C-alpha cells in the first residue's frame, strides 16, 4: 500500500515527537503528508503528535491558504526530568548538526574525493 511507512521493530534513540519537531524545524510549512513520509509515520500519527506539541505549548500554527505555517517555541524546556534545563532550541541544534554531518559524509564503501 503506497504512503504507508514500512514497519520498524525495536527501539530507537529519538521519539516520534522529536522527529516531527525536527521535520517542522527544517520546513515550517511542510504538509502533514510530507512530514509523515520523512518521519516514516502515518499521517494520523503526525496529526496526533502535532496536536500534542500544540497543546503543551511547544508548537503553534497559522493557517495560510490551504496549508499551515508552524512556529516552534525554541525556549520551551524539554519535559523529562533527565533533560531538565535543555531547551527545544538546544535539541534541534544537535539534530541539525547531525543532519549537516550526514549530508557531508561520503556514502559507506566509497572513498572521499581526492584534491
């Protein structure tokens, strides 16, 4: 079935909430369909996550035509006591640095270009 993400078994380091927030940080006017594809989630799951993030003040949106533009609250502190004091901006900064590093890294099994 097209549009349904492939299943994943086992644990992961990031929650789906963090993945959705990072996708929105990358493109604040992304459609739910595009966020779902990027995060390998269903559209319904993304809708629920966005509702959670909005309800708790991490995210807001404004309607623009047929789409939404999202606004992340960068100074909000993460919810878990182990991350006390860590802001959304700090988390997204770490994820953005990782994304930049991955795009610069040559694919596995290839050697870097020679000068």
